[in-house]
């Protein structure tokens, strides 16, 4: 499965502290923990001894280093997965075959990312996250009962605003979607020239405005949206969508905000994003099939240029998790 060679977000960095965290990624159970240097470590959530969930265990100190201790017979595993102690045979040096199954992990954009299989894939870009003029904030996670593909496609979709987000990101009196352009990039594609009429484009907007939208698909399950409200000179909202495919029809979603709004509280910014996404969520969870049909099965119109490009992209890249080809 090609998806296993990609980096996926699995947890907010802040959510990972001293306790092991049980997670799911691409229908596999994982345990996430921090070693003595604070580095995030990801293992298969299964002890090589008798298959117990390591996430029920504890992070302990072992010879000056942190180790993950299994709850059943107390075997201990170091950051690289190697077994460092078999409690019942303390003088025995465990061989490599006794190691936990370790995966690569790293942190970026306020999230911990895991790759199940080695490869040359890059982390999805979010350049706005390091722009000193913008303030960053993580929103989520949201657990959504649908495929990752349905969630990304909804994020790229402009023509639902007047219905799903009436009075906020759209208005029933302005539902016509002006033409826009889609161009491929090495990582995905960009959609430019998008425009939407928005009564309440962001927390600070005081009047309705045309808003210029720029979308970028940065990886199969990541996208970045830049919003420039014409009525707010110099204001910019950049929203990164990062979706973890838990199972084929279950996903976990984070939004990384990078915005000009330096005044609103974190809670107020999150509340705005929460309002918008909880308008999307019931619609997303109602869609059948939950897996994204990549070739046929649903019909498009000209406003769906991005959706059509997204489905083509997944088809061409061989992405099949949560999809119907
Ligand atoms: S099952 Fe983990 S130590 Fe025995
Ligand atoms: Fe929406």
C-alpha cells in the first residue's frame, strides 16, 4: 500500500506527554510515547512477547534512558524499539528479534507525524506556519465518520458555502460559483482565481465581502487554503487541513491556522473554526458511499473542477485507502 510510505499526522504535539497514547493509522494500532529527550516514538501497539497492547503500559526510567514497559510481563523497549529488559530473566541480553516494531516519527505544524514504511516522501508543506507576520494555532482533533478523501474534497469545495455555511462563509442569495483554474504541482495541484461571497469570512469581518480563495493540495490528505477578504485590506487567513486516515471510513482532522488576527483569544479563533467545521460534519458523515469514488459513480459540474482534479490525482498516484477505484 503506497499510503504507508507517506507521512501522516497522528496526534497534536501537546497531546503527547508522559503517558503512552494509543492511536490508529491506516487500520493499524500504534502506540506513541516520548523518550528521555522528548522525542516522539511510534511503535506498533503490540508487544512482541504475547501481543499485549503496549499503550496499556508505562514510560519508565531504565539505565538513564526512558523505556516503554509492557503491562503484562514488564518487558522494556527503548526508543528504537529494541528490548532492553526481560524482567523475568534480568541477566539475559535480548536479541534483535525481541524488539517492538518501531516506525519513524517526527513533529511539525504542531502535530506528530508517523510513516509506517521508509520512503522518500516529504512532510506536507505549510509555509505560512513560519511566517512571522502570522499567528499560528492548532484546532482539533475532530473524529469524522468518513474517509479522508471525502474530507479533503469538502475542504476544496466552494459551491456548498451558501447552503452548509449560510450566513457565515456563504449566502443563499450568492451561490453561483465563478470559474476558477486548476494547475498541477509536484505535490498535488493549486486552484486559483476562486471567489466566494461571504457574510462572515472570519472572526474580525464586520461586513459581507467577496473573498479571494487560493487552494493548494500539498499531499493526498493535506491541503492549504489562503483567504484574502477584499473588504479587509492586508488581512490574510491561511488554513492547513491535515487528515489522519484512521480506517478506510474513519478519519481524524486537524486545522492549523496561520492568521493576521493577533487580537482574538485562542478560544475565540477555535470557536469560529469549530462553528464552521461542525456545519460540515453532518453532511460529510451522511455521504454514501463513505469511500471516495475515484472513477465514475458520481456526476460533476463545472464548479467541481477541484474535486475532479483531486479524484484524478488519487487515481494516478495509486492512493486507494478510503477510496473506490
Ligand atoms: S506480553 Fe508484553 S511482556 Fe509479555
Ligand atoms: Fe464547508
